C-alpha cells in the first residue's frame, strides 16, 4: 500500500480556508496526483485541509473520508508555566539541535520542553490512532514493523490531506522517528507531497519505505527528495 501525505494549501488561518494562492496550489496538487491511481481520499476535518482534498476529489470523482484525529496539533504549557517558544515544536526541535541534544532520544517526552507541553500528548494520540487506522487498512503494528494482514497483494494507493504537525506525528511514527526528529526533518511546504509505501505481500513484515519527501514541484517548490523507486 502507498500512502500519499499532502499538506494543505496556503491557508487563511483566521477563516480556516484556503487563500486564492492556496486554491491554485490545491488544483496543481490534484493534477499532479491524478495519475497516481489513488483509490481513497482521506482528510483532516479542518477547512483548509478539506478544501485541498476537495480539489483531488473533484479531479478523480471520489468522495473524501474524514479522519478527525488528523486535525492540526496544539502546543503550549499544560500548567501555565513558561515554555521555550511557547511550546512550538518546530522551534523547540531547532533549539535542541543547536544545543547538541539528540533528537532521536526515545526519552524526549521527559525533556523540560516537552514534559508539560500539550503537543506531547497530542502527537502520541496521532501515533496511536494512526496504528488503528492502518490496522483497518490491513497493516498490523508489531514493534518497529508493520505486518501485512491483507488477503491479497494488490497495490493500493490512498491520499491523506492534513497539516504540518499531524503529518509529522503520523509519518514520524510510521517511520520510527521521534516526534522532535520528525519536526526537524519534515518542514513541509504547502501541498508538499510525501509518499510512504508498506509491503503489499500478505504475511510480510518489513520496515516502511519512504518513496518521496516534500515534493512541491507542482507549485514550483524546490525542496524535493526522491528516496526510492516504486
């Protein structure tokens, strides 16, 4: 199975919708994805992601299924005490890197920047619910791996439209990255496309494969990484 993660287009955050530029980006992303054999479209319930997904829905004449848990993450202090950068996870990740702290450390939740940060529980919830979602699609989490429990080996491609934070939490978990490391690694541009492939052979248990990361060529973006062939 191939999962195509797409960040929403340029947003009008105040009204939770896309700007004119964001709608142009969404249309360009839809054209970019129309030959990817997408069978199912999923989206965060928030307007900016749903509107971006609607462009592909119109292009392919497919409905959109809402994944409520993929709405954008919140951050901030759980108890009102001050937090570095008000708990903003991307700024925290950059600061920890400047300090030389190991972003792959599995004890990241205990760090002072995350131990009382709202985002920690929210990122963990996305990871947990992503495993539940994937189980429903035929992939069972087993430690660091996913076992294919589907009855056939047909290649299935799905698309998920969401946000920078929830995408980082979901993709990082699938790829066995800590949340701070995923934040530092995935600086997703608007409608940036990332593709993760899970082995399609029934009974197989392997690491997921990152095919493509943050492809923004459809909007003239420059940050694009081809990591594995289909």
